[in-house]
């Protein structure tokens, strides 16, 4: 196996672990700032690989690098019967027993003196900040990675520079071939002695900034002589070129053919074009909308993953991919023949995309996701504001324990979906070739 493939997987896992660690840090910092007692800060799941205690908090790394958590005491309020002066009630119902068991576990962590340090007693807006801190950190990371990608590395674009892959002959579009025959006539570019690496800068006195500019001017001119300004090895030059008429694919719809447009006979060169910070905002905004749409279509997409895993159907390149598949793609990229610049761009892009997707997924207003706790905090704020306006007694804390049966059901569904993605990524993975 190519060692670069393994390095690519390792880089992705390290980036994923760092993203998870910072996500949990987004919860930890405001929790400690607002006085919540945090007993554990863990990156990963399963058995502990390493840990160290500092003060009241144990910091550690676990062996399964697919998540993380912080443990805050008093996530669930006690049952009314546990309040002083009241008799504890019991229930034999299975759901109620489940809820009460979770309450007991939450209260066992509360020690004398911790009564004001439990999560459920914090102000509603503090709860919202604590629970949204993780997804917010993912959004910050996504913005940083996208900024590195667009501003520092650039996005692939076509430059008006003659590519080494440019044919020197005129091949009729109907023949659908890429190699020249001895009987094929030379292109206008070949006759004018255009060379690979020449940058086109002007066309009949009109400035060329992009490949789109060059294509529009050449096609719009039609057949006939023209002055073509180029830069070769840093020196400006002007060439006399005689364009010919050819049938070419339509720029907006390649299935259509534009008849007798101007033809020079050059291919552009792909370059990494750096963008402005303003472009980062627009790029991330557009991608955010696409991720949101993907989350809405997730159940339908998971059906496709099921068929790909168990029926051998082709994986949808626009469908969901798990950490195993993403790591594998990262390995394939590093082991490929792409330039180092493009490899780096892919690695940064996939880490940015994963942070954006993780942040948005965690904000879904369902427990056990962070968004479920955020929704609970907001609902508590609305109830308290309403009671204040209506001059009613202050309502009790929102009791998320009441939705624990639904929470466990959703958690089981999430585990099944994650397992399905892992299996599909192993038996029928997405690859660079399709």
C-alpha cells in the first residue's frame, strides 16, 4: 500500500480529533465561566488511552476517535418528590422508570456544596451559550479552513494561458477524437506559433483577464485576422492570427452546438486562483445552504447508502459520507499524481466541510444533539419572559428528562446511521474515479 495513502488517512484523523477537541472546548470554556462543575473533558469514546486530572476536571483521550464529550453535573433537574418537604413518588411504567433512573444518575454526581454549580439551575441564556459553544467552534474552524483554502491556496480556475495539452490540428467536433491525423489542417494558434505557457492578455486591443474573456472575444469575432497580445517568458508580444469558423459546444449547454463561431485552437491552463475574504463569506454561505438541504434530504440519501452497501448500487457522489470514507478519500488524494498545491487544497477543504456539517448537524433541535439543549434553554427563556410579562410566578426549569425516551430512540437511529455509513465506506466506498 502506498505510504502516502496511510499518511493521508492519518492527517485526516488528526484534523478530525483536533476539531472534536475544539468543539468540546467550545462547551467547556463557557461552562467553567458560568460556574458549572465539569468533571470530565474527553476526546473520543470507549476506554481511556490517556488522562490527567487538573483541579476538579479529568482531561483525556479515548481510543475511538469518532466523537467526544464534557461531563457537567446536574444536567437533569431532580423530580419534584426529591425537593425538601415533599414525598418521593414512584412509578412502575417503563418510560417513567427510565426517566427516574437517569435523574438518579444525574443527582449522584452532585456533592454537598455543588447545589449552585449544576447545569439545570443556570440561567436560560447561559445554557444556550454553553450548548451552542461547540457548534459555534465548528463554524469558526470552518471559516478559518475556508479562508486558508480560498485566500491562501486558491480555487481551481481556467487561466488564459496556452496549455501543453493543446492540439496543433483542427479536429471536427463530430469526430470526437483527441489525436491528430496527418491530413488534419493546423489550427490558427499553431500557424501563429503560439506556445504552451503563453498568456493571452489582449484581443484586437481589448483586455483579456480571464479565460471566459478570451473565449467570448474569440467566438464573437468570427473568422478573419486579429491582433493577439500575449506575454511569453515575461515579455509582451503581439501576434497576427487568422481565426477560422468552426462548430463548437455551447458554453452554457454543452449539448447544444454553436455554428461557425470564431476558432483559435487553444486550451486553457488550470491554476489555483486566490480569492478575497469577501469571497470566503459568499462561498461559505452558499455551501451552508447546500449542507442544510442535504440534512433535509438525509433520510432519503441514507436509503441510497443502504442500497449501495447491500445491493451493490453505485454510491451517490452527492450523498453522505462517514469519517472512514472521508479518511480514505484523503489518502487517495495524497497518493495521487495531483500537484502538492491541489492536494493541500483538498485536505483543507474536506476538514472545512466536515466542521461545517458537524456544526449544522449538532444544531438540529433534537436531543441528544446540542441543538436539543439549545432549544430547551430557549423555551425556558420564553416561558420566563411570558411569566414576567403576565406577572405570574416564575416557572420551573425546563425538564428535558421528560423527552428521554425520544432521546434514546434518536440516539439509536444515529448509531445505526453511523454504522451504516462505516459499512458502506468499507464495502462500497466513494473513490476519486467514481
